[in-house]
C-alpha cells in the first residue's frame, strides 16, 4: 500500500462518517473548509433505501417524525417531500392472532391476554401518556428528574409487568426501539418509542435516503466515499486523520475532527483516548437488526387491510411487519397490482440470521411471513435483505450517569451520532446541532 499524498492537506474540520449526523454537520458548517469521509460507497448510514417494483424498501429508518422536530425542519429546508403516514388502526400480531382496533381501547380489548391484564395495561398506558408525553424527541439531560425516573430501572420493573404474554408484547416494542428485550433496557427508550408511535410520522418520497442525498448535493464540504479511516490522532496543531481509498493511504490534518460513527468504530481508530472518555464510550454497545422486503403479486392491503402501516409482532423472530406501500396513491397501487411487505428483527434474531447466507436468512424471514399471512404463499415475486450490525445503541440502566461524558469533546475531537442522544433520526439531528454549536461557538 502506498501513500499518495505529497503535501499534507489541511481542513478546518474533518468528519468521519456520512450518515445523517455527519452529513448534517457538514451541511451546517458552510463557512468552513470541511472534508467528510465515508467508508461505504454511498452516504446515508441507516437511511439506505432501494426500489422494489414501483415501491421503496427502506432498509433502515422507515420514516421521520413530524411536528416541530429538527429532522422534519431539515427535510423541508432541503426541499425533500414528506407525506403523512395516516395511520387509522392500532394493530399487532400475537399468539397467532392479527389484532386490529380503530381505537386504542378496542385494540387493547382485542388482545389475547386475560381481561384483568387488559385493564392494567390500559391504566398503565394512560399514566405513561400523562407523565411522560413531554419527553418525546427531546435531548436527554442528566439533570432531568423525569429521565432519571425512567433510567433507574428496566421497563419490566417500571411497568410492573408479570404476565408472560404482556411481557412478550412489551418485548416487541422494546426490541423495535432498542433491539433488546424489555427486561434488558431502561424504561426510557421503549416508552419514548411507544409514545412516538402515536405522534405524526412521515414517509419520505423516494425513500428515507433522499434526505441524505439532498445533504450530499447541498453541502459545501468535500465528500469522499469508499474512504476507510484507520487512525485519528491529536497533535500540537489539531488532529491527524489517516484513511485508505482505492488501495492507497492518505493523511490529512484538521483543526477539529468529528467522529460521526458508532462509538465502537470510533474507539477502534482513536489513539491516546483519555481513560474517562474510553470508559464512557464503552457504555455505548450496539444491538443489531435485520430487515427484509418481499414484493408480492397482490396489493399489500390484501394482507394488512386498510389503515395498518406498522404492526408489532409478538413472540416470533420477526418483531415487526409493515406496509411500505401505505402512502402510495390508491389508483397507482390498483393499476400496478402488486404489493410490498417489510419484516424486521431485533438483536437476537439478527445475530442468528447474520450467521446464514442471504438466501437462508431470507428463507427464515419468509417462514415468518407465511405464518403471519398464509395467503402470501406462492405470491412472492422478489425479495431483499439488509443487516445492520450497528443498528441501535440500547439505553441500559445506569447509562444516564455517562451521557455527559459520552458527549464531551476532547483534544479537538467531537462526538456525533444518535448514541449521544436517544436513537433515531431526530437524535442524529440533535447531535449534529450540538456539535455544530461546539465547533462554532465553543
């Protein structure tokens, strides 16, 4: 391997990682010289999307939150089109039964659990909404008493869950928000996600990756893809960053460096990390997720019915199933005649599937698809798979004690990504806003 640089290039800021967090930082630092380095051939991180038939398979993030969230404002500023996901049903697949209700009460009454447990769950959700609704999509603060309350015990303890079927239901919710079971994570993350599901959510026309593509097109930074960073070292003049691209080694110098990659990847290339910072980053373990999509020869509503977009799945390897065609025009779907169904897993299912070939993993997903929708047998036209080894950073009990240290910059190196907040696109954007403030204001 050779070093192709004759003269060392200098930048005000070098950003490691081209997901939404890193791209947002590059976009907002328009008055500085910025280099963004992305290991993959495409930027976007967990927003990657692909076309299947007439529809879009969002391989990672399926939607963006609406209202006054920062990521919604960013999408509008970039000129990206977002469409409200007009959910009219609450649904789940549990104990072999597809439970659907036009109201939350009807949904709860239809759950295949004892009546007394339904009443307990209804009152628990009412208390949850009353006490915690103001925390959705906010940046976690170590001095927030509400967050302290939600971070000192796991979800099973916080909700007093005892019945195995009720625990299985909350396990599904917990895995979708953290990749782990309800007894493995602090109550904060799954409760935040549960309350989020009742809020406005938007589909990005063309796929969630359109936000990333718009950021790449509109940033003034130099963006290098296929660039694998191997070492980040602080020195007397700032930060030295080494990376490899096309078999060649490059070194650049920056006044500041932004690590916008998952914490374990950041630790693997950072040299001379202070012990306190390394200990804080070590709290940021990641869970995996896998997603699959199946193009079928009948419209998705044939299986889901009307009003169902995303359906938690209880007690199976698959933890959720959804209709990616939900926001597409009815006349287009009728004319096309096909549908698309998306399934996804938590960490335990993903770890198992990643040990298989892609075809074997898709076969496993297909078994779950046919169990949930037996009428889909013989109708699959195409299928696709994506694994995310670093999908979500679970919020475990005690993590709040480290949040300030996780975020803190050191030696002109700043830390960016949803692991410094909660999880998801809004958290990624919140982290980007914080880092831009650190760099420009101090």
